[in-house]
């Protein structure tokens, strides 16, 4: 962090994001158990989680909040919403309450993440921003590694209310850290006027190339989702993997993501964020097309999966500092719009991936299509996102 900031700023921000990420990731390994505790079909809980993931599409609508009221206030508001939702969910373990409170936590994350990225961009020099962003992004991988065993223990001992109670307490801790270590900042509402959906549109129109940058994120995520939603079926049918073995494959992917984040931490500031992102997109796109060729060898396939998810994570994380300088006068809006593009990409890619599997039935062809979309994203990255050169 820069001279006027401290390591505690970074730890406070990262811990807050870690807790919010845990609210999103803890249910997935335990969806059947959660459905049993709530006495509803599994499909109902799956639908709630799909809504949680898809709510990010509306992120651009909330982007002006971070500009209007200042980063610190919005960070605190996101955590307060998490605490309120967690408290209600812990006290009222019913499916309807669970659904509403999970959506509330989704909104909390949607509010917090852009404000955090904008705060980092405001306070960390661009030359060191890649490392700092990479450190905060470790909260994504760590959230699953921490939430899975914790939630498994609590679900078995205290039930779902216990999980939400612990998440609420962690949220309180994050709130206190943000309140203590993140300094008050001034809002920039005079730049935007009132908060309306048009405020985001007006801000983006100030620099038309921002739409090309958002299209890059959209295509990048579509390509990955087309591949990701079909890889498990390919692994199961090709290698006859059981459910537990598929879980091991997920660990390979998680390790690839962690390694990709460390690549950004170690290399992005030294060799260039844009260069790391370009290489990551290229390697992941080529990986989509090449991995099906390794169907004769499980170790080679696992190695390819590791490389693909290392590359895509490096590309995504290295791109974040680039996005913070597309609209430096409205960073929260740009970051929230990028989150919205990624969420739309996940929804589109999931639908398209399912359609392709049903109509093609060939993972090799799906891989080639994903590679083509990934290469299109590469061209958009090369054309519309550029390395920021600070004034001398």
C-alpha cells in the first residue's frame, strides 16, 4: 500500500471480501443437506444459488452509489446488509427466509466489491496495484477452502442457523475492521448528480472504448463458462470418474486459480498487467481447444485443467487494475459494470454451453467453439484495454 495507507487497510478490505465470498461459496458442497434441513427439493435450493450468482447482472445499477456516497460508507453498508441478512437467516430457518436473505447477501457483495476495487485504485499507485489486487483476490479461493470445512462441521452440529450465526459474527468483525482502518473519504456525487440507472450510462459514454472493454469481459467469461459447464460430463464419460473423484478434480481447478493469483502478485507489476492478461487469455483459449485431445490420459487432462484455470484466473485478476483506469473519475461505476458483464457472461455461457452439449454432444467441438470465443476476447483486450502510464 502507499505511504499514507497501511497493511491493515489491505487486511481489513480482504477480510471483508473473504466473508462475503464465503456466503456465496459455502452452500455448493452441501446443497443436498441444506435442502433436507429446509425440507424443500434440491432444485429449490439450486434455484436460490443460481439467483445469487445471476444478481450480479444488476451490478451496474448500483455502481453510482460508490461514487455518490464515498468508498468507506458503501463498504460499511455492504457489511451491514450482510450482518442483517445473516441475523434474520439464523433466527428464522425457513426456505423463504433463506432465499431472501441469500439474495440480500448477494446484493451486499455486489455493493462491496466495486467499492473495494475503487478504494484500492484511489489509494494504491498503479505501479503496485497488480500485487495488491492479486492479494485481495486470494479471498476468492480461500473462501471455499475455509467455508467448506467450517460449514460442514456447523451443518452437522448446529444446523444451518449455526452457519449463518458464524457468518454474521465474521461480518461484524469485518465491519469493525473497516470502520477502524479505512479512512473516511469524500463523495464525488457532484460528478454524477442523482443516483439513477442513467448515471452509469452517462459515465460510460464519457469514454466509448469502455464498452469494448466490457465486451472483452463478456466474451472471456462466456468462453470459460461454455467449457466449465461441460467439463465434468466429459471427465465422467471419458475416464469413468466417480463423484468423489470429480471432487478431487475440483481441487485441481482451485489450485490452478490460486496459482494464477500468485502469478499476478509476482509478475503483473514487473512485466505489465496487460501483458499478463493477454498471455492468460491466449493460453486459456488454446487450452479449451487442446484439452479434449488428451482424452487418452487422465494425468495430461488434469494438467491441462490446471493450466487453463491458472491462465484464466491470471487474466481476470490482471485485468482488474486495467479496468480501474478506463474511467478513473468513476471507478466504482466501471468496476461494477465489469462485474455485471461477467455475470451476464456466466448466465449466457451456461445457457449456451447446455445448448451446445445437447445438440453437438462432442466435447471436442465445444472446446473449439470456446477457444474461438476466447480468441475474440483476446482481440478485444488487445484493442480496448491498455496499460496506464502515470504522469511523470
